[in-house]
């Protein structure tokens, strides 16, 4: 296999949702609030799985749908960045 084919191949993105959203900590917007909450959480899921994170946030949000709506929107931005 030559070196140029390695450049074309699929490579693993070196970040997870948690590490990606850390870039938005202290931002005075809903994404920043979500980032701050996630980074303060000791039990936030390490897996990069929408369903697992959504379920986790559903429990933590205690009925505040704005948090879940923000997460769904932010997840779409995260996926687009990959």
C-alpha cells in the first residue's frame, strides 16, 4: 500500500462529543451552557452515542425540553464537523 492511499482511507476522528463540546465552555449561548454542564458532570457518558447521551441528559434535564433540544441541535453540528 503506498502512502497516498493512506491519505484517502478512512481515519478515526481523534475526538468525542465530550472533547469537542469542551471548545464551547464559558460561551454565553445555550451551547456554552450545555458544555459547562457536561464538563462539570462526573458521570457523563464517555461513549460517542447519541442515544446514550440523550438518555443521560433526559434524566438530568428533569423535564426541561430546551436542554434536549439544544443537545439535538448541537449533536448535528458535531456530526457535521466530523
